[in-house]
C-alpha cells in the first residue's frame, strides 16, 4: 500500500488548484441578478461550466444543459479515478454510484410514466444519459419493457434488478415509486460505507465522519418531510432511515420521531446532534415551506463547516478529495436551481432562498 505522501501529494495538489476555480458567491450573485436565462448562461462562458453554455447556445434547451452538468459532475469522479491508485479506485466508484442511481431513477420514472400512468414519454426520452457510468445496460430496452420479466432481464447487469423485483408489486398496485427510490438511496449509502472499511484507518475516520454528517442531514430532511407532509407513523418512518449517521443513530431518530410533535421535532433533532444550530431551528416561522428552506440552509452550513475543517487539515489524506467532491456537487446543484429559477421567472429573493 502506498504511503500517504505518495498516494495524495500529486492528486491533492491538483485538486487544490481546481478548488481555486470553483464558482464563488460573487458569481452566483451575478447569475441571480441576470435579466434572463440567456444572460445567465453567457456568464458561464468564462467559467469551468463553459460547456453548459455551449450546449444551451446550440440547442436552446435547458434540460439538455442540465444533462451536460450531470456529465460534467460525473467527469470529476472519472478523472480522479484515473489518478488514484487501485486501493482508492473502488471507493471512487462507490461515490460515482450516486450518479448511476440518479440516472436510473430518471429512466425508471419514464418507464413508470409509460407503463403505469399510460403517458406519452417520447418528449422526455432524450433527456436521459445513455452512456455507461458503472453499468452497461440498454436504457431503451428498459423503457420498452412492458412485462416484468422483460424489465428484470434488461437490468440483470446492474445492482438494481433485485430492488426493482422486490418493489414491482407495490409499484403496480399503489402506483408509486417512493419505496423504490428510498431503497436505491439505501443501496448507495450501504455500498459506500462498505467501501469505507477498505480504507486506511486515518482515511476511514475522515470519510466516516463526513459521510456520517451527510447521512445525518439526509435523515433529518427525510424525517421532517415524513412528519409534516406524509404523516408517517414511527414504524413507517423507520423503514426509510439510513444507518451510519455521525451523531444521530436510528434508535435515537425513532425515539425523537415518536415523542416529538411537529413544532418540537426539528429543534430536538438538531439539539441531539448539532446543538449549535438548534436555536435557529426554534424559529417562530409557521409556514412549512419557509421552515423547510430554513432547515436546508442550516444543514448546508453544518456540512460547509465540516468541509472547511478538512481543507485546513492533513494535506496527505483523503480529506481534500472528499472536500472537492462535495464543494463541486453543491456548486452544480446551486447552479441548476438558479438556471431553473431564471427559466421560470422566479424573483431574486426566491432564488436566494
């Protein structure tokens, strides 16, 4: 196994240079203040997202530009995969799995629309990524598979086949993809945590802390939605909780969900794991959508704090690589939100929130 210096000196130096090129708050402010989508796209021309503007200039299609953003995001992982040694390549693949899963969700939503909702999908089938990410499977064969046997056969080269098989009855009976999508998210996190066990002790501790914080934040978001929007029982909620959180374990989440009312749940969740944010969560704001905006802002700040610690930490560890992935991922998601806001004519304050 390579020494930490040999393993990370080159790749971390390269990534620190890349981090100097990420879009800053000033660029995002200019994007928000642009007059329209076309002007916002032009602002990207001199950034690392120039290819997104080029696609829009060629097609005038925002969805095609979003597909290009997904390609750009995946390319980050694929490039890092080439630079790291064999011991880390499986871990990078486990991170890349999130894009394989996201693309499969898009494919399966179209299958669902065609065969369950009986809708025309011809207008949307061009907006899926057809090139392989980790698995080579025929997306058009999936979309054409009206029978269960054909659908499962089209997915036999993937890790999704068993999840689809286990959920098909509920998909057809209840006409919902919700349990399937939750199971796919669990697949990603469970596989990522397994790959963490193969890292060195130092790298494993760094990744488990960071991934654990992400899992905590994902679970908090889910639980709030389950309580406010879906009105799940504690037993229903428990089915969709992700194990592996840094501070909030499944039994603690179950206890808080069972014992807290809507008004107390968020402060209780943050107070149990992230106490410094719990006072913010005790806001008197009653509008549920405003509260969710506030929750997401709080959770984003928590994650930013963890990333900042890594960037100031050991330069010969996996921390720089993990920070880079998270910063780029959040930049891209932020960019997608702004571009869609421009496309739909949302006011500045709405896009900022």
